[in-house]
C-alpha cells in the first residue's frame, strides 16, 4: 500500500511538473512571441515623444516629421538594424501638433493622417476619451467606438487624450491579442494619440503589457518620479493624471506605491486630480467589492489602503474598470468598509449631477468614483451598492471635459445616449439650477 501511494504521488508530481513547465512555456511564448506591429507612440512629454513599431525583417527604419503633413522636413533613423524599432524625437515644442511618417522596408505601414501632440503646460479646455475592459474585438467594441466618434463629429482634432482602464486585450493580454483587440480596431486613434493604458487582471496573465509600452518613470511627463513602470503620473494642461497598477500583490499602506502616491499628490499643482486603476474600491457589478475573495481581495485592499490617500489629498475623480457595467458615486469621503457601512456621513454633497470644490485640493473634500468596464463586454449585475446610485447594465465609454475650473463627465452608451453625466465646479459659482 505504501509503495502504491509513493508511486501515485510520484506520478502526480511528474504530471504537475510537466504541466508547470508547459504552462510557463505557453506564457513566455505568448508574452514575447514576435508579431509585426505598425507604429504607435509612447512616452509623450512636453518636448519629446517615442515612436515604436515592429518590422518583419532586421532593418534600419526611419521617421520623418514636421509641422505640416506635406512638409516633413526633419528626419531621424534607427542607430542599427532591428526588428523592434524605438525612435525618440526630442527638442520638440510644448503643446504642439506634429505630423509624421515611418519608413520600414519590410512592413506595410499606413502613414495617412499620422500625428502627435506634445503635452501642454496650460489649456483652455481638454477632451479625454476613457474606455475600460475594451479588449474584446467585435461589433460591440466597434459600436462603442463609433458613438465616441459621433460625439466629436468624427474630428480627431477635438480629442486631446485617450485613457484605457485595463483588460485591454482579451483573454490573456498576449502579443497577438494586443494586435487583434487594440492596435487593429483602434488603428485611427493609435495613429494620433498615445494610448495611456493601465494593466488589468487579464493583461496580467502574460508579460506583454510592460513589453509593449514604455512609461515615464522618471517624471518625464510630469509629477513625482516613481522609478517603477507600474505607477506614474502625467501633467497635461489642467490635469494631473495618476496611473496605478492594482494587480500588484502589495497594495498596502506602507507599500512603495502608496508612499510614492502620497508624495506625488502632495507636490501636485494642477487644478484637477484624476486617478486611474483597474480594480475599483466599490462595485456591485460583474464583481462584488464586499467579497474578501473576489479578485484576490484586491478591491478590499484598494478600498482600505488607497481610498484614505485619495481622501487626504482631495482627489477629484477615481476611474476604474473590472466590472463590466457602469457605476458612479456622488461626492463621497471616508468609506473604507463594506457596502452596509456606507451612510449619509460618507456623502460630502448629496447631489445628482453638480458638485462644488475649492480650486486647491483639500483633505476630505470628496471624491467621485466611476466604474466603466463595459467598453467591449457586459456582465449580469445587481448594481445595488449604496455608494454607487447611478448605475447601468449597459455598454459604453466616458468622455471627460476639463477646463481650469470645471470637470464634467458623460457616460455615452452603445446606443449613443448620455445615460449619466455630472460636473464638478471650482469656479466659485453655485450649482443652483443645474439638474
């Protein structure tokens, strides 16, 4: 009997080992397999940008750029032959639009309407498109995208930024899935905008995410240097945008990310602070933030350990995905428990669509939480979290409009309807008369 058990355990160990090695091989292959990829921009700053692409053959590629599409009078090229191209253009003018084209002999590149704009010190207005859990290509993804285009009259010059809230390429965030589910369906956006993306739990199944993007870890795009590509910030016009990796194992009060977040927020000088992370602190949608086990307990960790930091520094808006639905709070504060503990004392301003704050971020001034994880998928959802009274089991995306004294948000449904909207005012005017 003992010999039989030993042999059985040995067989099971061998099977588990073979599976583990095979699984590691699949993950590694999916994460690093070479795929051709047309040019896309990363590392946008006030005076530089990096353009990356992947060609079929080893070759020296080049990039031409200039102020006018028909007068690309400057050029730069790779320093050596490569398949993985990365060219950084420096010495650019702040808040300026440039046109560019890329030449790479073995890769067919659509250079029509390629452009980028450097980050701005100041701006009269900004329009930002936000999508979450958008990585499933198909007719639903396409319809959500087209409704955004309708909002800007199919004029990309009316859009300033593009933010992705994670799960950008289903089902596992592989190199091939990123081509299929992001770079192909959003091709025209990729030609013109940096895809400021955060990692989601599905992206984290492989290692491709941080291989695809380069992020400003040394404060190149504004904010406090993080020295870690998993969290960083961007200053653009009136906006201080904080990007966090909520898939990390350590999301606690004394983690490196939390320490950096406090330091970054304490030094911010922009009038509007928006935080983006995949995992929401509050949701009753496809995921349940009351569960200590759902999503590996990450929603609880975000709520207990990061929400107090948001409260301390008066963060205006926190954007998340993960639940495939839409949910939104009022201006709330100091809620770190489960849904049953939420009460009137957590509501700073009990209004439906208009809120007021001081121009300078202050402690416990309240934060609005938005979950928008329905840009390509939809889950069955109860949508009964008391902190999130504005909720829809509907696919869609967000459009943020920002001025020096106002921040407004609209949830644009897959049918083109504005199902929810709100405005935060810092212009010393009241909300009287605004529904």
